[in-house]
C-alpha cells in the first residue's frame, strides 16, 4: 500500500472511531493551536483560553515573540510559582 493510500485509510478509520473529536482550546491559526497546546500542558484549557486572547493580540504569529527580549513574552511568574529566597547560611552549632 502506498503511503498516501495508507494515510487516507488511517485518517478514515480515525474519523469513524472518533467522529466528534475536538478541543476545548480556542484557536484560529496553526500557530495559535501550537502555542495553546504547549500552554495547556502547564494549565487547564480554561486557563489557557483566558490568557491567549491577549497573548495573540500582542504576538499574532511567531515573528514578534522570536524578536522579544528574553523574559519579555510572559513576564514574571505568578507568586505561587516563584522560588523562595535561599535560607541564610548556617552559622552556629547544630541544636
């Protein structure tokens, strides 16, 4: 079986097995789907859908984020993701 015919057969079988497959993520372009999918690995789809409209308004395709300064795309992490400061060094005998 040729590659194209085999691919068509696999896609037909998948469409039959999963006729209503979809995603909760909101996207309009392949770039937006890629970014939303990567973000969904770290958050819920609802959370991704809440932040992506502003993100895609600022960065509509891959060129602007590629040119953004390091750390300029997402900003600082939220408080629950920040690392605590290092504890002071131990200076006395163990208690």
